C-alpha cells in the first residue's frame, strides 16, 4: 500500500521530500508522510475549533462580556 501512495505523489514533491530526508528533517519518506498527515489533521481541527468559537461569539453577542458583568455587580 505504501508503494501505491508514493507512486501517486508527483516527482517534484518526492524530490522535495527526499531533500528534507537528506537534510535530516526526517529519517524516511514514511515518517515525513505521517508528519504531513498529522499536520493536515491538526489544521482541520484548528479550523473546526475556530468555527466553533465564531459560532459561540455570534450566539452570545447579546450577553455582556465578563469584565462588564463584574463591574456592573460592584456598582
């Protein structure tokens, strides 16, 4: 299966991958590909969390912010 993945990667990307291995960033192509997949998964999770934060901000826009609420309680 790994050969199938590598054979589907364009040569220009494989050359860049091999250069990173030569430069000591990764030991093998598999290690580099795994890191790439981890980064993609992390990027997707960050995007999902940002969307969730945006949704929360929109749904709570009518509520006072925490600082404002504390000040109002002490007036």
